[in-house]
């Protein structure tokens, strides 16, 4: 029967089905399947139910997945949330926004098939909201930007309007940015734990320790994720281009179709930077993210080749053993 994964905590999953919400075990073959992997929050799954016990047997095809490099294992993928429509990129106005971090989060959103929305929290602590909006749009020029104050309800209505019934959004941002406080405000109850930030550097502790999907009064679904210490990209190089449309537009005038905008003759992007039409910081970020994505792709391809060779060796060994047993009969 169909169900949706609403919580993942150290490998244990909780599902919501027509008959209610309950913990479920995961079939071992899902853990061994390098393509599907274990279920993520937001996944639609097929499960068997025997009495009160539920077992996840299959992960249904994803409409998209927000993924990052697994901490400590740069060649492995970690799916933070599946089947997401909106990625709420949360930046606290007590110490931000950070355009470079927004660029990385927006790249992850586009690669997941979702739309990024920059949410500037702690609006009541900002003295120059216009400058804050400008810095946020520097990281995501074509994304919606909303400034909210969960304590005073300012701007929360604008965010509510984006979270329509049936849509799934995920909160993404560093610790101390106010994700849990915002989630509580949207939910209408103190569901998620919050903690004060340090006065020395305005950083907070990671109060969210598990990924969890909750239903909002609007009918939307919201996924809260643990704070991100290292937002490691896990995407294809082509997804980076979606975050820098102004660079791609200028690149249409380059002399060479495969121009990388790194000093090639006839580069229209370099010319646009020289005459002030393009921000050099944006070009530097584009080149940095593209190199990171390309290097990751090379490592992933190498890992796939090693895995394929290992499977071929294992199959060859099995075939030889079968042939040897047949000859010994």
C-alpha cells in the first residue's frame, strides 16, 4: 500500500498512510541498492502491513530530490528531502544574508527540480532592509525573497501565500538562522525545539537532529532539516547554469561555443565584466561552483567504473566456481 515517509532518525523511518502514522522497518535490499538507497523524508513508498508491523518494500519514483555530499564521504550522496516543490533558503538578518551561501543552496534547489525562495528571518533586527534584499538577490537574482519576523508575524503572511495546499517545502540553512522558529510559526505550535544564539558570533546550536515532514494549516507540507555545517554540492554541472542566467545570456555572444570564460579570446562574458555589465564576484562564484560540480562528476564516474569492475570480477569468480563444481561431478 502507498505511504509517505514523514520522519527519518538514524535510519529509523516513520510513515503516514491512509490508516495513520506508524514506524516502519526497511527491507534490507533497499539498503544494498546503490541507486535507490534508504528512504528519505518526503519519499512515497510502497509497504506491506502485517498486523501492526509495516515494512517498506519499494521507493516509488521521485519527482526530484534535494541531495548533498555525505559529510566525511565526498563521493557518496545524501538525500535530505524528496519530492520537494519549494526550497526555503533561510538566512538570518542578524548576521547575513550571505550571497555565496544562497548561490549554493539555489543550485541545489534547481537541481532537485524545485524553486528556491530566499527567506530572511529576524527582520526586526535589521536596520537596512533594502540593502539586505539587494544582497539576497545577488545570490539568487530571479528567486522570490521574503523577509519575516516570526516573533512579530511580519512577512509571515507573504510566506504563507507561497505555501499552497498540496505543495511540499523544505527548510535549508545554517544553524541559528531561525529555521525551527519559523517552522513553529507556520505550524501554529511549538513543535520544534529552539535555542538561543551565541552573542560572540551569532551562531546557534543544531536543535534539529532529525528530518521530519509536518502538515501546515494551509494544507502544505514542510520538511525541517538539521543545520548544514558544510553545504556540499551534489549536482550535475548543467544545474549550476540555472543559478547564473545572466552569465549564460552573455555567453551567447562568445566566439567559441565551449567557451569557459577563463581568458579565451572573444569571450563576451569577460567583456561584460570589463564594462561593468556583469558582477565579477558572480562570475568567480559561477566558475568555482562549476569546477566543484565537474570534479564531483569525475569522482562519481570513477566510483561507478570501480563498482562495475568489482561486479565483473565477482561474476567471473562465481562463474569459475560453478564450472569447477560441474567438472568435478
